[in-house]
C-alpha cells in the first residue's frame, strides 16, 4: 500500500506541474494536455517497472552468490 501511495502522489505532482506549465493548452485543447500528462505518467511508471526488474535481478544474483559461498 505504501508503494501505491508513493506512486499516486508522485503522479499527482506530475499532473499538477504539467497542468501548471501547459495551462494555455488546457484552455484551448484538452486533448493536448491529456496526451502530455499521459506521456509523463507513462515515462515515470516505466522507470519504476525497470527499477523493479533490476532489483529482482540483483536479488537473484545475491542469492546465487550466497548459495555458492555456502558450498
């Protein structure tokens, strides 16, 4: 639950920042601002997913090293 809340608040901040900087687009073209926010969110979430994958790979390597050391 803590991971979700952290991700949610980070996405919320990104949305607020994007809305603040692109408020002119919001008034003229709602689809442009929605696309920009979606882009930023997808980049952010992709970074988290890649980080999780790298951590899992490191855990496997550490487990292998521990098993090799015990033998």
